[in-house]
């Protein structure tokens, strides 16, 4: 049995709308900021995987202050196998 899908109109009515009429939702129960650090072993495994299956990593955008999840964006130049 699949999970039930809530109808689109089951979202709470927004308290505010943009000038274009789009809803603005406010979330009051946000968790406090929790600094996420990268795990050196996992970072190395991900980099090795990218280089083995896609190509050499030419650069990385490192997220400096991560809330709960650490994200890095690896840059790989186009190649004959992956010309994009």
C-alpha cells in the first residue's frame, strides 16, 4: 500500500502573500542552528568516486557554515566522455 497523498488544498492558508499573490509561509518551530562538519573519510571517498567515474576534479566550492548537512560542489571539466 502506498502512502496517501495529501490534496494540494490541504496546505495551511498563508498569513501573507507577495504582491503577485504567491503565498508566504512562516515556520515558527525551526530547529536551532547546528554546525555540520565534513567527515574526512567520506569526503575522500566521494572525491575518489567522482575522479574514478567522471574525471579529475578541477575545483571545489566548499560550504563554510553548514546547518546540519555539509555540502561541497565538485567541479569537473568537460571531457570527450562527458562533454557537458
